[in-house]
C-alpha cells in the first residue's frame, strides 16, 4: 500500500512574489512575539519561505515592522 501524499495548503499563489512593503501580508506570518512562523505551520513552499524571511528582515531594517513586540507584562514590572 502506498502512502498518501500530504495535501499542501497554499496561502499564497505559486507565482505570487512577497514584497517587503506589504506589511499586512508579512504580519500574517509573524507571531505575537515578533518571530517568523516556521514553514511547517505556514504551508509555504521553500522558495516562498525564503522570500518571506528576506522580506521580513528588510522590513525590520527600514522600520516597517518591529524587531520585537512590546510585552505588557514587562511594562507593568517597570512601573512597580
């Protein structure tokens, strides 16, 4: 018996380019802590994940996206 191939959910079309200026799209692939979500969770192809990583890093360098999101717990500790 042959194993079934895993169906891949493609949130983006195969031909769609990921641009660093499209912050709405990039925020979809970033966790609450500001980390880039891994490929196994996003369902992107290898090439799309590489484009995504480069786009997020470029957007961070020119201040379109934050490196780390602010944490309300840390703010409360500093106020005390």
